[in-house]
C-alpha cells in the first residue's frame, strides 16, 4: 500500500472495505510496511493486513458515525511489518479476522515463518499467515461521553 494513501487518511474517519465481516469504520493511527492500525468504536485498535484491503471510503459528508477519541497517552502496538506486529502480540488474547468461518479468538502462543499458533478453548489452531486479514487484542477505548 502506498504511503501516500495512508498520509491522506491520517486522522480522518473512513471505512475499510465496503462491507462484510471485515469492514470497519475508524481512524488511522499508524501504518507499517504491510499493515495499518485503525481505531474503531467496537473493537478498539484493529490491525489490517493491507494485502487484503480492497477499498477505503472517506467520510466526506460526515455521515459515518464515529464517536471515539484516543487519549494522548493511549498506547497500542507498532511494528515495521505485519509479521513483527504478530510477534509483539505473543501471549496476548487476540481476535484474528473479524467474522465468518475463519474468525479465531484465543491466546497467540507462537509465530513461525508461515503460521501462527493460537490456543482457542481446548484446541491449538495453526493459521497460515497469508490469509490473516486483520487482528486485534484487548486494548479498547471507551466511547466519548455526550456533551
């Protein structure tokens, strides 16, 4: 993904993809070599593998509802690339992919060259790296209070 696109989206409300279980409305927090970090209302920070993003829709008319502001001291994970980001999430509770049959929640226990390993319930799930569309972990922000 071009750094020009991510510079253009910084601090703007936009929608990742046009619909479906992976689509979210949010604000761009950070961009790495092959991922972006998006602050969302319901899921906190969602890290998108940019190889799977099909479109961005900007909120030009203010019709996308987004009522979250990150505090100045809000901390979230950053890395050079998506694999390094996944490595920084080891031993944390993660949600991989937002919905559909490939969604997995559990503790990310290992990251290898081509797979990640997640303990989910009583199972060890091996997930190929390439099809991972997005990931999030426990950090969330409370919605802003109405004035």
